[in-house]
């Protein structure tokens, strides 16, 4: 996840600030990277940084539809990183 955080730090500052949240989903640790602004997907990654889905965001606010159960099944939410610039 440090690689992804370094990528986010290399981008221009966003408002709201980028955040990375860790959850347990389907028994595995996953990481949700928030979107910088309107109508953009929030991306969910596995521990190897493979994209799993976009559980929220987009024009509908409902993500890409590939993991609609994420909000119901995700547990153990913890903030990993927030861009403090």
C-alpha cells in the first residue's frame, strides 16, 4: 500500500483530501482509496494492489456494480493514511 500512497502523494493536492482506509472483506484485508471529487469511483484494492471493484462513486454513486455487498460485509474499518498537505 505504500506504493499506492506514494502515487497519491505525487498527484496534485485534492479537495477533499485523498484517504486510504483498510477493511476486512470476505476474510481478507482490503484497501479503499477515496476519490478526489465528484462522480469519480472510489477504488477497492486487495493486499497486492489488484483492483477488486469500485464500491461507490461514479455518476450513480453506486460504484461499478462489481461488489455491491461491500458496504454490508466490510468490517474493521481503520484509517491508514490521509493526505495532510
